[in-house]
């Protein structure tokens, strides 16, 4: 079945850019939306954004100025860059897949997260 | 931005008994297509979250039928008909109508 694996540096210095990659295995990245979610230590979930396999993106307004998502269909990977990080960006970062349920009578679908990666811890510290 | 508010934030439960979690949104989650754009997720201890309910009341594949979602407009409820020990963890609602926003989470633990 489809599995997701996050990878990237576990330690990032303040003011630098956090970069993470999610590798999709057991299935194709094509045809799906892919998301990033994070969870600060001991806190709840925060949605960061999603990217369609074609490259269309949608970001959390509170992070939009610092977030860039990208996709590499040839590698079956998608990536996240978060610039100008501070200690508040310390969190477990999850990648996830959104699956679509067609909405009858329309040309679009309802999307929910059906597969999550195991998460990777990123600490922002000098 | 749509703000999601869950209650209670902590819920001690007795196995075999029912349990209920409330989720309220700062604005209606009813889409013009008639569906409510609200999901429920469970994060078991030490694990990634997993979907329970999507579109307000649809159980995801493999989710036991003791879990049910209901509600409309701005008020939604997740019910567990008979709690089992394996149901412990933090439950999150998430609106999907405008961008996405999670509730604060409700920690369910066995009494």
C-alpha cells in the first residue's frame, strides 16, 4: 500500500530555511493532493498547506509568506520549504495524502487526509 | 479565518460506556453542494493521526461502526457508542471549507 516517508535535517538554525522532502512509495504521486501538517511539542496539529501533483498550491494564510511547496513527479516526491524559521517552528512535521471523493452532480471532489507519514522532528536552534 | 473549538479538552471515559466530543466552527461549514466540510481524526499515543470521519458523517474505510459523526452548520459531534481501551488518544476535528483548520484536540483517556 502507499507509504509516505519524510526526510530532511533534524536541526535548523534560526533565520534559515527548513527543507523537507516526502517520498511516496507503493503508489503514484499523480492524481492526488499532498499536504504538510506540523505539531509543536505537546501541542495540537497545524495545517501548513497542500500541493496538487500538477503544482497548484494552497497554504495556511498565517504561514503563506514563508512557505513554498513543490513536487517532483519523476521522483515521486514532494517538498516543503519554510523560510526565516524561529524556535516557534520547532515541531514534528508530517506529510500526508489527500484522497478525493467525487461530489455527485459536480466536477469536483471532497478531499480528506487518508494517509500520513510517520513524521519527522525538526528543531530550530543555534 | 475559520476557528474551530472543541470541548471538552479532556475526557475520562469508562470502557463500554458512550462518549461524545463537540466541535464548533466560527462560521457554517455547509457547502453549497449540501455537504458539511468537517473531518475527524484520532491520534493514538506515539502515532500519526488517522481519519475517522469525513464530510461530517461518513466513516472512513476500516473505521469501526461504534464511531459516528453528526451535526450541521457550526455544531458537530463525534460519538463513540461503546468506548474500548484502544480508543484512547487525542481527537481532532478539522474544517476543510476554507483552507484547513484543526480544533485544539480532545484527549480521551480511560478512567
